[in-house]
């Protein structure tokens, strides 16, 4: 079982709260763009929910893969 | 009109800087002696510089030199606005929790009550100044309520806040007065935090007091933080509300359309932010040699990064100068910046914009502006952008009439 992670690029403002919260899924590239895994393990469900909650732009969607 | 007119605070340029930005964009990234900085005006270039916080430092965001060891240590300094990672990320994560979108949504009833009070108070007035009566007092009332500032102190609060922000990008700063205002403001906030009972709450002050008591922040930092958040959200939101009301009044058919289709109101608010960005631009400091938009920028250079110019870049926006309610990329404007320093209060600013427009549409049938469009006065600053006065006549709808 795994989770699907999607970031809506028209809303993302690159605040970086998700990178702080779940660095194993979200990271910044050298140029400061957001990069993220498309899928993550179920064990990260709580962390991903936190990242979703903390995102100032509400740009993160998490669902079943 | 030229950049010199804008920097020289010529009223016509401040009111409508669009042609200045068109010219700057057409020139590409270039050094402008008027601001002693490389000017970045295209959408992609602005976005790139803002994202790349490793190469472009925020320590000179408002144009002043970065802090030095010889500065007065008692001088109040913003903790978020002028800091770089890793310090910035740590501080930011402390306050971010107080400004999550779900947190901000929970404040909606407070914002709505304040907006209704301000609009209803105008019911019997003949003519009103929409800036003086709505746009200026409302944001400070809201942020004061969220900080737990007693109602009696709100006017004092507003005066301090305006004094400190008014000097950004303008030429009116009086260092002695500024220092005195900062001392008074700091003392007041220190007292407010001392009196706080320390209980965890959903307001901003509780979050900061908790960090203070947990030792994540010194008291001085905690006070600076609170003041920074208050100031950051005050004049910017005033300008945002004023520009939105101006657009609402002067755009043919807009009020009727929004009343018929209230779901479009948030889209109007995005367009208002795009077309009349309350912060026109900020500075960055190049930490290393780099190339932006094909132009070489040596380490140590200043860059003036123009959000408003990006928001009016025809390469990024179809029918760019027109207010359109059906843009697929409506919220992708750069009015709140982008990257690690993107505005932490954007959800609150959007909420205030939407609620004020909804309240006006609900209660007022027609807003008639009494100043010709080319005579509306704007703040004497090329960083902060917004009308300082909007005299208007309001035709209220009969009470009890449903919208």
C-alpha cells in the first residue's frame, strides 16, 4: 500500500513548509524549485497530513495510489 | 514616464506605473542607477530570483544595507523579512502554524463582524472616504483582534504601525521619530506578552508566547516577531482593500456580475492583487556571480525585483491589463512573492479581501467614486502601492432585501 502525492503548481508558492516537515518526500532543487516523490509509503501518512495542513497555499493533495 | 519619475515619486507614476514597468521589461534585466540595482521585471526572471534564495539574499529586502556589527543593537529589526536560511526557516516554522489556511478560515466570523460594522457605520453618511472608513481601520482591527490587543488601544496601534511602515520606499523617514515610535511600540508589546496567561490558543499571540516560554525565541525576538507580523499585514492589506474597492466601483458591470455569481468573488480578489499589487517589488542581494535573463550580475550587486511588473507581463497573462474572472492561472500571480519569503499572511489577506467585497455587495447597491480616476492620490512610495483617499457616495440597499 502506498500514497499518491500531488502538488498543484498553480497554487504552490514555494513556502517550503512541506520540505521542512517531510524531507524524505519533498525537496528543493538547486534553483529553488519544488521536487517531490509521486508516491510515498503508508508510514508517512501522518507526516504528509501535517504537510498538507501546514501548506500556506493548500497546494498538496494526498490520496490512495 | 520613466523609472526616474517613479523613484522620484511623481503622482502619475505612482498611480499607474504600468508604462514604466513595460519599458523596464522591454529592456531586459539591466542596471538602473536610479535605484542602484539591477532591475528584474519579467515574470520568469522575477520568479527565478525569488525562488533562488541561496544565491539572492533577503538581507536588503526593503533597500537598506544589511545589518552590521556597528548598528544600534536596540534597533528593532524584522526577523523574517530580512533573514536568510537556515535562521529564516527556523523562525518561519514557529509562526507558520498560526497562519495555516484552516486556522485563518476559523477567523472568518471575526473578520466578517468587523467588516459589517465598518460598512454599516456608513449607512447614513452622505459621502465617505473608503480608505479612511474601511481600508485603513479594518486590517488593524482584524490583526489586533487576532493578537488580543484591547479595543481601546487599536487607534494607538494603527498610528505606530503606519509610522514605521510609511518610511519604506518613501523619503519621509525621520530617524528620531521612528526610534521613539519603535521604543513605545516595543514597550507596549512587551507588556502585552507579560500579561498573557500562557494558555495555548488559536490566536497569533499565543503561538508566539508559547515559543517565547519554550525558549525557542528570546523575549526581544518574540516582541519583534509580533510587531513584524502586525506591520506586514497592515498597510499592505489597507492598499489591497482600497484597490479592490476602487476596481469594484469603476469597472462597468463588475458588481452586478459578482452579485449574480458570488463564487467569482475570490477570483476578482486574485485579479485585484495581480493588477494592483500592494507590494510593487522588493530588493535582493546577489551572494555570488550569476546570470538572470541573460544578464551577468556580479556578486554583491543589488537587484530590484518587481512583482507588479511580473504580474503585468503579457508573456505570462493573456489580455494582461484586463480584469478577467476566468483566468486558469488566476492565483499564480506574484503579489505575495514566491519562495521561502512568500507572504505568510496571504490567506488572511485573501480572506479580508473576499469578506469586504461580499459585505459591500450585500449592503450597497452602488458605489460612486467622487475623484476622477487620474486624480486619485497614491502613497508616496514606489514599494507600497495604494490609494490614500477614495471619496465616494454609497447607495445602500434597503435593509432586509436579500442578495
